[in-house]
């Protein structure tokens, strides 16, 4: 399977997974960029690129060993038989992918002029990313299964509350239902804070609030039913509240299984995600924020570079090369920023390190602004190219777009 940024965005739902995967994705992006630009300049620069490619490959091989160690530890520590089976398989696939990467790296180093060796190295690195993604998803699926198990328990307790026939049964059943529902909401809150997409977080918050507010409503409706057990209105009121809670639990079940839900947007990418990620990185790199941990820097830069390379893929050579070179400088500067921040923490009194750190942060901010400009200009030229290829005069296209709604389209007003 070809691993693309679209595939990663579709499968990786949480910030914790994104943060783990981002450094690997950045390394592979840099590897691709260096391989594509190899042989396009002087021999000394080509030699530097070849060394960087070898270093990237070596870093990925080390990351493979770390991932396998973590996966094997999870197998030993977990009591979940599904996780143990799936993680064992995922670690075996990753081990094989790591071996293929090591062989491809050795062949590349033996003959760096052979383009096929470079292409094989890139494919092997992508296979490693795919296998690492499997390991992470197996771990995440285990957490999701625990939450799904709680959901099923809440549903069982709700059924028990719904079937009570006297006050004593009600007090016992309602206590069990309330306690397990609170545990479920606590787990959902943890999941909600870790979600990447804003719409997903907002939807989950609404559903959690709805469940919390349902507790007193359920209590009142059941007590009313027990007081007027033969009253049709009391029976309908109880059934209505129980059905509403059950519906929320069913929607949460679909959400956790990543299945479509009627009242929730299922688009992978949010509108303006490139601009919002760019703003987040520039905010992180501000002078007053530089002493704070750079937790989301790599994840945001991976999305920015991924989007930019997608745009570059459709561009002509001039704009394509501008984006590629800018992306390369950003990925290299990112590594230097993280390295210097670590040094500033271990050596806070060394002024030269702090000065270098501030300088690289400023350079990275400038590069990001340049990349945003290159991407925007490239998109503008792509749009112009689309209009140039049309067989209809542009004034007729605009007139059609601006005319009154006749066939069910939205009216566009200037």
C-alpha cells in the first residue's frame, strides 16, 4: 500500500499518534526531496546530499528498532489477547520492512549514481512508514476497544434501569448506571482532548454533555413511571429518555469505530488546515514561546510540508522547485531547532547556544513565510491554467456563476 499524507490523515485521529509519526514522516519527506534533487547541482553539493540521504536512512533504521522494542514491551505488559496477536504481526512486518530498508540503504551507498537504487531506498522508507503506522494503530485500537467495552456496559446498565419495577431496584440499577457512565465520560474526555480535528472534538463534547445532562432526566422519568406505572404518558416519557440515551451511545460507538454518522461531518481535512497549521507553528516559534516545549512543532510541519509537496506535484518545474527547495530547508532547520532547544535546556547559561537557537527559529519562520508565498502563488497559477484551458470565454463563465439560481445551485453574489 502506498502511504500518502491523505492516508495518514484518514487513519491517524489523535495528536499523540501524530506526534510519534511526525518525525518519521519528516525524515521520509526529506529523503524524497534529497533524492529528487540529487544530481541537479555541483558535485560537492551532491556529495552533501548523498551523506544526508544515508543519515536519514540510518535514522529510520534506528527508529525501527525502537518501535519494535516498544511493541514487544506492550505485548508483554498487556492482558489484551487481540493486542498481543495484532502487535506481534505488526512488529514482524516492521522488522521485515526495516531489513529491506537496510539492504536498500547499503545498495544506495554502494552506487549513489544509480537512480534505481535511490528509488528503491525511497520505496523501502515508505514501507517502513506504513509498518510503523500499523504498530501505532494496533496500540490505539486497544484503547478504543476498552472504551467500546465501557459503552456496551453502559448500554447494559441502561437496559437494567429501564426494566426496574420498584424503587429498590431503581436505586441499585441507577447507581450502577451513573457510576459507569461517569467512567465512560472520563475516558471520552481524554480521547476528546487528544483528537486532531476540531469538528470531531466539538461533536464529542456535545455528545458527552448530552449524556451528562441525561442522568437527571432519566432519574425523573423512571421515578415518575414507578409512581404512575400504568399511566401511558409516564411510560412514553421513560421510553423517550431511554431511547435518546441509547441513540447517543450508538452514535459514540460509530464514532469510535470511525464509521460515518448522520449528524457529523466526515471530511478528512478541515477547510484552511494549511493556514491554521502555519499559524500554529509561527505562534510556537515566537520569542516569548521558545522556552516552552515544542510538542506540536514536528506534527504541524509534517502537515505543512505534506500539503506543500502535494501542490508541488501539480506544478511546472519553476514553482515546483521553489516549493521543494523551501520544504527541504524547513525540514533541515526543524532538526536544528529541536537539537538547539535540547542544548538550551541542558546548558541554560551558555549565551551562544541561546543566540544560535533564536537565530535558527527566526530563519525557520522566514522559510515558512516563503513557503506559504510559494504555495499560494503556485495555486494561483494552477487556477489560471485551468481557466486558460477552457473553451468558454471567461466572461460567459462568470456570468453563469453569478446568475440567479435556476437548477438548484447556490446563488453567488459579488
